[in-house]
């Protein structure tokens, strides 16, 4: 009998996930995927503090599935970040009263 917690480890001690055939495949740790996504966005000039909340929201929306997030070099993540920034700019511009000239 295999001890609890050891069922999903290969001979080298690496975690794996069972696939549909029960064969198993190497698993990528979620934190390394998160770091890779953040780094990819930093590479195009988006700071980590901007990326992290959007990435967390996308993971929530996609039910912790990385497939759509990682597709096309994190295009969904970049699009979500840009959409959020656009909506914030729009909200700020609507909150300001229109510029009025003051005549003395």
C-alpha cells in the first residue's frame, strides 16, 4: 500500500496528474505558472502589482484552468489587464466635472 500523499509521485518524487488513461503526466506547480504569467507581463512592461489581481480574477472566472490564460503567450491576461485599465480611465474621466472657463 502506498502512503497517503505519495500516490501522485513518480519514482523521482515528482508530482504527477493522472490523465484519462490513468497514465499520469508531469504536473506544473500552480505557483510556477503564476510566476511565469507575471514574468511574461513584466517582459512587456506591465508591473506585477497590476498583473496579480487580474490574474487571480481570471483564474476564478476560468475555474482555475490555465489553458485559456496560457494560450497565445498569455493573450487573455494581457487583454484583461488592458480592458481593466481602459475602464478605470473611463470611470475617472466621467467622475470629473467638465472643464469650465472662469471669467473675471
